[in-house]
C-alpha cells in the first residue's frame, strides 16, 4: 500500500500540473482558429504560456485545483478500505507540498479543513471488475466551471430557443443553451460532458463520466456521434469566445452518453469543464502498487503552440491601449480608461473572495482600500522560514460577488476589481457612480499571474482559510483587460446580447 500511495501522489501531481496530450492538441487547434490580434487570441496565447510554465515549475495549472474525483476499478479481493486510506494520505501530502489548494470547506461553519479531506471530500467511486489490475482515474474540476453545470427536465421552454421536446432535437437545444449560459464564467474555451437520461443524481454522474473520454474519440452510437459533431460545429458560431471576450473558439470538446430513465423523467445533464481540463489516469499493478501505464497521453509529450494565427485585425480589438497604473489609483486615471484597454498594475493589491466580501459589508477593512485594487483570487500558498510564497494565483469567477461588490466599492473607495467572467448591473452602476473599472484577467492562468507577484506583504483573516483570506500582494507587470468601465460600458453585456441573437438562429428543428 505504500507504493500504491506513491502512485496516487504521482497521479495527483501529473493531473494538477500538466494537461494531457489530447487536451493540449485541442487547445492548439483552438489557437490556430483564432486571430491572435484579438482579445481572445491574446488570451489563448497566455493560456498556452501558462500551460508551459506549470509543467516547467511542477506547479498547479490553475489555483483552483477543484474537487478531486476518483474513478477506481479494482480486481476482486483488493482491499478498498486500505486503498481509500492511501488515497487520502496522498492528497494530504500533495496539499502540504502545494500541488493542491486546500478546498474542503465545512458547509455550516465555513471552516477549511486545510488538507482537502472532510465529509464528502474527496469523491471516490469504487467498482470491481474481472481484470487483474487497478484502473485509477482522477479529474480536478474547479468551482468556476462546476458552477456552470446545468440540468434540464424535458419538455422545457428555453430562452431564445423555444420548446425543447423529449427527442434528439430537444437535447440539441439543451446543449446549445448550456454553452450559451456559461458565457465566459466557466473559463471558456471549454469542454462539455452530456448525460441523457438517468435520474437527477445519476444524470450528472453520467455527464461527468463523459469527461473521461479521449477528446478525439468517436462515439459508437451513430446518432450521438452526429450530435457531437453538430454541437462542435455550431456552438463556436455563438461568438462567445475565449474568456467570453468574443471570438471564434468557444468549445473545444463535446462528449455525450445515455442511460435509461423513468417514463416520467427526461433529464439532460451538462457538466461544463474549463480549458484547464485536468484529468489523468493510470493502470496500477494490483500486487506491487506500481504504475504500469498512463491511460491518457502525458502532457510533456505534446508541445504547445505559442501564438494564435495572424489573420488581419478584426473589430478594432488590436488597437487596444496599454496603460500602466501604480497603486493607489486616482479617480481621474480610472475615468480615462475604456473597455478594451489593457491595464498593467504595479504596487499593492489585495485578494478578496466570498468570505471577505460578506465580512466587509458589516465591518471595517484591516487596510486602507481607498484607491486600491481588489483581486478575486484564492491563491495556492506555501510558507517556509522566509515567509509566504505564491505558488498559483489566477482569478476566480467574479459574478458570485455581485450582491456585495457595488456596496463595497462605494464604502471603501476601491478603484479596480480584477476577476474573470464579468459582473452584473449593480456593479456596473457602482463603477459609473464612483469611478471604478472591472479588469478581466485570464482564467486558469495561475502560473502566469503568480510570476507577476513579487512579494507577499501580509495576510489577514487566516481564519477564513488560505483561499478566502485577504492576501496583500506586491505586484509588477500584472496585466488585465478593461471589460467594464466607469462610463457604463460592459463587454460582457455586449457579448451575451450578441450570442443570444445567434442562439436564436438555431431555434428551427434540425434532428
């Protein structure tokens, strides 16, 4: 079991730090289809660079290392209780060494266990089979994309698409709607797994199981193969693009499976996964516990393209200005910014997520936030004798803070909010009234942004846990794009409206 534990640890590290070969090829195909001069093209280039940095530094690709979900097939007579102990021990080690972020939180108290263990975490599915080896697969699915999962009960009325019936065409409409509703909040360009049938629980399980298929495989069911191809051809016509910036590439993979259902129920369940599609698997010798074979091609065997294509400029996106801002930032500097500008931050910024925003609604801040930058980020941190070090620090999905953000901007004088996926009308109104901007960083680019953090100045609210604490970070060269400005303009609002119009064009029956 000691060697089995080491094998599990190796699997966790590989999944967290290196995208598998089939996923890298899909990202490379996406880069080839996107104009590199656009916001989406620049985002894909940053993603490619981040993948290489994570591999080189053996650090998490994305700071949100997600919910660890294991699928384990074991020979008869293998001790699954001991295997579970070994899996938990490997997780504790990987967390301590900064390969995983501590993500297990008590649902009632909000307390973080600190080691990714607790009731319900990790998720381990055991199944016996008649082979003589262990098949162990792992997926790390972060909260941003997990929150964009969606389930439909047919028949249903879908916005912009009308009636979706209990047939293949109704399923088609559900899948297109699932891609539309995710927008850029799930770190597009992404992958989806679709489960047709089952009950509410097994439908979602079936959808997530599809994510373990190889990106380039062919569905053995002809009707589903046809549907997968249709979705891949047409979802990218919605114009949502990488990070929701608009563009040619919104979806990188679609896999669909079916299960029998009750006559009264017809569920279509969609599991959305971001571009940082972290899943890997190993075949393990049941006697020695050693890894015999890696199930998916290891990422180190596939190189990443460094640039998207260089077609002519489109929509004036390449004319974006680049402005360097030193914190604290004045209202005058903010009012001069417009949607599309690239802002490079120097100085101190402060991380803040759900727990901090809730706290600040009724309490004072431990630091002066007038003219400050708040970064929606839950970093991976390690501490040694020299202090704290940032191991991964990409943005989290900002829309969760919509109930708080506008009030906090006005209360504390915050000038810039950095996150991913955009925010809503309440925040946009506060930016306009107070003089602030929303800056969209590249979701999942945790190594790219960690490199911009030069020093950890301090931390408050460690009782919230590492991801939710308020980290005070000194940065240099931290770049993000203005997607909501102080003049009432929102790129996210425009992309959503445009994609809704295109979604409506798929209303007519196809299958």
